[in-house]
C-alpha cells in the first residue's frame, strides 16, 4: 500500500532535520567527511535575509520522510531559468514507498508552475542507485560537460588577486 505523502516548504525549525538528512546522505554514499555544512549554515543560508536555497519536505504521518534542497539557475544556452537540485534524500524506512519520486515530481510541478523550465542535478560518481533512479525518470546524463570547482584556500587566493588589484587602483597616484 502506498503511503499518503504531504509536502511543505521547510522552516527554520526544520534545520536540524535537514542536517540529519544531509549527514545520512553523506554516509550513504560513503563520504561523511565531505559534509562541512552545519545547522548554523542551514539557518543562515536557508532562512536568513538572503535565502540561498529552498527545501521541500515530504512527510508521512507528520514525520519527515524525504528532503529536496534546490535553488534557481539560468541557462544561457537555453535562455531559460531552471532549478538546480543540490540534494534529494529519502529516509531508509520510506524508500519502498516511491517517496523520492513523489517529492521529485512535486518539486518539478512547483517549478513548472513558478515559471521554471528544467531541473538539473549532479549524481555523485559512487551513487549508482541514484543514477539509475534519475535515468529511469527521464533525466539525461550530460556528457558534454565536466564539473569543476574552486574551493577553500584556492578560492580565497584566486579572489585575493582581484582584491589586491582593486586596492592598488584606489591607492596608486
């Protein structure tokens, strides 16, 4: 029998549950040490004055069954806005009830009705079940791109060059 699922946008008080899901997600794909995010980060970025993301929660019997964390993106190639799904996680006890699919469809429906035109996401290389799930639902592997990142010290050093350039511009006669 399929579970009755309700959906709602997360609130600040859900921050600990969001963190719990993120910790379990990191553990499930074997990289718990990669999760640096804290409850404070979630509260500031998700519920502060400048909201960086939205989380939709799927609930069964008032219990959080799954989360989807996402934010707007824009494709210059398509000339359209979409949503980037950063995280989708279903708690283990709900994985046989198609909760992930229901949550993903709800996010897609909401995005469509809010004027977005596509969903985009990345599946971690070791997450074979996740890749199969998305492929089964019509997502395509984008083989024409490679993701790159600039993080931590490398990011700070790269940005510092511009900081120095700007400060020289204002101090040079």
